């Protein structure tokens, strides 16, 4: 059973891609784990934002690349 103190981790966030499932690991307070495959609705731009830490960080990185 899931509890409010459970933690969730995303397996290999570098492999996040539109239409590709994501592996989540639920870590329960007693140390037991459960792995589930999940679908997501992120597009490539949103995934880029996720990897950059925010939309603003992503825009800054794009600007810096354009200026180089």
C-alpha cells in the first residue's frame, strides 16, 4: 500500500522521450520497493525544460548556444 512518506524516483531521466514510457520506483518507508511503467504526456520542449531545471534555464542555454 502506498503511504504519504513513500518516495518516488524516475529511472534514467536521460532516456525521457515523447511517447516513451518512464520507469518509476516507489520506495516505501520500510525500504521495500515497487517498480511501475508509466506513460507521460510531455513533449520534447517540456522534456528539455525538465533537463535544464526550468523553462528559463532552457531559454538561457539556447541563447548562449546561439551567441557562441
